[in-house]
């Protein structure tokens, strides 16, 4: 399931001419794209996470540093 998701994601991003050339980092850790997708899905998908301001929860789910002040914004930007 994870592999199929990643193949589909890379294909989608390439088709819209914004290919993923390198995996983004959050703090000093590389983001697991499958894990961030599942975390957002678990909280109700993008619109709900954004509307309810749950991006910090997604960041925490990914094991982010608790002291980060821009965690929510960075997490959302990387997801987008």
C-alpha cells in the first residue's frame, strides 16, 4: 500500500510539472511521505486538518521537536 501510494504520488507530481526531486525535511529529519499522508488522513483529510488548525498535531505525530514555533506552518507547507 505504501509503495503504491509513493509511485502514484511521484507520478502525480511529475504530471503537474512539480516533480519531487528530493524528500523535504522537517527540522533535521526527512519526512516520511506515507506517514504524513496517513497522519492527515487519520485526522480527517486536508480540509478538516486546515479548518480545525490541526497541523501541529500532524507535526507531533511525525515525532517533531516540541519547541518548534513554526511547526504547524512548515508541516502544512510540506504537505501541500
